[in-house]
C-alpha cells in the first residue's frame, strides 16, 4: 500500500502528524517521496490495521520483525 493511501486512510496529513508527533510538512513529504520512515511506520501500523479491518496488518508491514515487536500476534492469523 502506498504511503499516500495509508495517510488518507488514517485521516490525512494532520491526523498522521498528530499520531506520530511530527509536523504536517514532514508527513506531506512522505506522500511526495512515496516513503514512510520505518520508525514512523511502527507508530501507524496498529491504527492502520484497525482502519483496514486487518487487510493491512502489522505482520504484512513487518514480516521480519513482528514476532519480536508484537509477540501477542503469534497466535493470530
């Protein structure tokens, strides 16, 4: 999923900036650069999973790291 789509699903640039504790211009740059830094992606991963009803999951976003970061997901689909 593109960064632009992620940001839109989470309520737009201002909402994501608040969620991550960043300036709106930083989040706007993500849309233009088509890139979300990994540390920020960690912050938006769970809200993104919620708004997409699991279609975009933390497991999908972080296939190599999710067991260490979210061990409670080990029993989930």
